C-alpha cells in the first residue's frame, strides 16, 4: 500500500474547494490532516465569503476532518496576512505536513504566489482542478449531487446572491461571468453532497451590500452583496 502524503487542505467552504477535496479523498494519494480556513476575527465569518464560523465548523464536522482556523482582522494588509499565514503553516509543517492543497482553476498569478509563499516555508502546492474547464467543473459538481448556495456576489450579480447553483442558475448567468466565479465574481457555501456525512442546515437571513477599498490605494472601491446564512438545528 502506497503511503499517503501528509497534507493540509485550504478550505473556503465553497464548491471548488469541495470538488477538489472530493477528488483528493477519492484518489487517496494525500492524507488530509487539516482543513485550513481564514476567518474574519471581527465578525467570526469566513474571510471574503462572509459565512458564519458556526457553519464552517458544521462543515468540518460533517466531513470528519479537523479544522485549523487562521484568524485575521477584517482588512489585513499583505504583510500581516503573510506573517499570520506563515506562522500557521510553520505550525502545521512541524507536525510533518509537506503539501498544501488548493481548489484554484486558472489564475496563473495566484498559483505562482501560492507556490512562492509555500517554498519559503518548505512546502509544496497541489492544484487538483488546475486548468480544467470551468463549465465542466461546475457541471460535474452538480451531477455528483453536491448542493451549494451563492453567499457573496459582485454588485451587478445581486439577483444571484442566495441562489442554489443548478442548471437554471447556469442558464441565467451572464456570458461574461466565469461559471465557477474564478475571477471573484461570486462565492459559495456547500451544504450537502457525497463527502458530507450529513447536510448543513440553515435559514436564509438578511441581504446586505458592502464596499471594499482598492488594495492599490487608487481610491476606487468595489461592492459585493452578501446573504446571511443562519445555522438551524
């Protein structure tokens, strides 16, 4: 029997993470020691996705995988982000973990950034979905029986926030939007599917709009719609 490679899985709670984890668990090449997730310490929500920490914990419990949370302030600068992430990864590496797995699809600059940051720590990056077609990925996700809801969407996609991704969703999505939202157009929360021991129960809460300053200090801001998911017993 081939020895599995000790790994940490970078978990966003969304569909791309889920499908990547689906394949990793199926292939049995990697031993996933932790799900690693960045959490907004000001609001106890998954960073960027805006999903409550309680639901993140329910996901990890349903997947039967340990959760390693990295707490960050609401708007950390890159220096703080990199320092905090490095500290977390050095702790994980000290436990014998050598590889870090991501659900990225085609953003070359992000892939290079991840590889370079991990190289400083002495770890390797793994991308199970790399260069696969976005539409093929999301259709596979649906056909496997996974269920996911859009929890965050850019300002012109307000009507898609709070929708479950299915064929009807894909039919309605504008042609210029990547079907997986790989360019950051929308983010999701997966609440059921083959690798979950039980579905995650929640109620739909308030829809709110938030703006974020540009990281390059250009005085421009971008806006996103967020739908609150309220845990339900």
